[in-house]
C-alpha cells in the first residue's frame, strides 16, 4: 500500500470452523505465570475509553472523527479503514477472558451497526461493499477499496470463529465475492492478474495488501464452509503475489503498477498477512511446506523489523496486523518468541507514546511529533494491548 497519509488525503480530495483447528503451541511456563499479573487488559480498556471519549462524534451516528485535533479540512466522519480498525479493536476487546471481555460486547454491537453506514451498492463491478466514507445523510460515500473491505471481512471471520455468527459469515462471503470481482483480467497488462487496490479511477496498482488479505479471508471461508472455490481463490491470490511482489530477500514489496514497475517499500503488515496465509494453507492442506514458508517470512520480518530496529518507525496500524498474524503462526508452532516481541513493542508504546492526561497515543507523522492522534493509531494500540491480554490458546482465531 502507498503511504497511509497519502491514501487518506487522496480520499479527502476525491470523495464520491476454527475451533476444530486447535492450537498446539502454548506459552512457556514462565510466560504463563507472568501473564497472571498482566496489565494488558487494563491498558487496553484505558486506551479504548480514551478512543470513545475523544473520537466519538456526538450526534447519535456512532461514527468517529478521523483525527484529533480535528482539522479545518477534515471530513465530518472518519474514513472506512480507520472506522473498521476501531471495530476490530472492539472485537479484540471481547476476546479478553472472563468478565473483562464481556463488558465490551455492547460497544461491539454499536460499532457493528455503525459499520453499515458505509455499505453501498454502488461498486463499479456491480457488487456491493463498504465505501471509503459514510453514505448520505452523513457523507457522500466514496470509492471502494478492496483492502478496506478485506479488513472487514477478516473481522467477520474472526468474529464467527470466536462465536458462531451467521450474519458475519454472510457478510464475509459477500466481501470475498467483491474482492474476486477486482481481479485484473486483462492479459495485455504487464504481469497480468492480481486484485486491484481500489475501484477509484486514479489508481491501477495491484498490492500485496489487496491480494494477501483476500487470500486469508478466502481460506477462513474455506475452513468454515468447505467450498472449494474459496481455496481456489486463496491459492490464486497467493501465487500471483509471490510471483510478482516477493522480493529476493523473501520479504514483500508494496505494489505493482500496470507497467510492471514494483514499488519495493517493506511495510510490516505486508509481511504479517503472508505469514497468516501460509499458516492457514498449512492448516487446510496439511502440507508442511506452507508452515516452513510461514516461519521463514515471520523470522525474516522479525530480523528486519525487530533486530534491525525498524519496528518503532512503522505505523502502529501496520504493526498490529503484523503481530497478530505472527501470533496466529505461534498458535501452531508453539513458543512465545513472537508474543514476547509484541509485548516489548507494546511496553514501549505505553511508556513513551501515551499522554496520561488524555489516554491518547501520539506517534510521529512525517518524522514530526505534532501532538495529534489518528483514529487508526488509537485503534491499533487497543488491538495490540487487547490481544496481549488474551489466552494464547485463542490466538488460533486471529485473522
């Protein structure tokens, strides 16, 4: 994906079956013992309350501001991707064991209802999906982005994996069909194939983030439904991305243009989702080669981001996706290496990015710490803290 700031600025300018797959990995005894005194549930709740207190638009819509402080050129309501990540945060909070998680179910119902304010039938491929902005009377809707929709689809299948939810599963099916309709079918294009990033006419990029999450969503649907078409979709997206966007070092570039030019930036989430895809391919096929590949990408990305000292320089909303996919892998292979790396990152975020007076988290934007907070950032922090409070046995339901 392109720089996330550019993506949102562009939108401002152009608005128009899991329980059966049980985890075999657990935390080491010392880590389990430490978790009994874990602060993560409290920290997640603190960050979530700050999100609701400061980002909620007080008009009964259930929608949020895009960032704080609200700028003069900001939309009245956040774009769909930030909202969806707040929605994911609410879902992750409900996964905290015991009564601590149950207290967030009302918030989750509220966000699930508000999510539908982005739903539109006006997609260019003839299929409905979530627009980049709310529909009237709240805003004018907007272009459909395939990755935006995939995150909601992955939320849906995670919700269904946590507790059977036919409504969520039905929506996930519709989103997978939308993603499939975004496949490039023009054989004259350089490196033909791949799911486009958006339906907007100003971009013809095909991205790691529009293909690998689509594969992950399809694999979860195959697990739940047994319908072969979902496995076929997943393998198609997976094969194309590996062929054209996997770098010589085994990590993944961001996107590919229609002229065959690759944008080689390595974002953390573009490494995490392939880890999850390979893990799920191993689960549904039993083939060890996929598990070896998942471990290879995971370890290469740990070396690049953690050992290389880069993880704190990447946006928290990319890191949350990366880390959660690593936990999915760890639910299969065991150990606590990836979770420990996630906890170390989260500890730094808590200590160095939090404003105790507001509970908001401040990250640099274009290298400048300007005191602002994006909804995407606050939601990602909630996700990280919440999942660290989960029972590790439940990590098998992530994405």
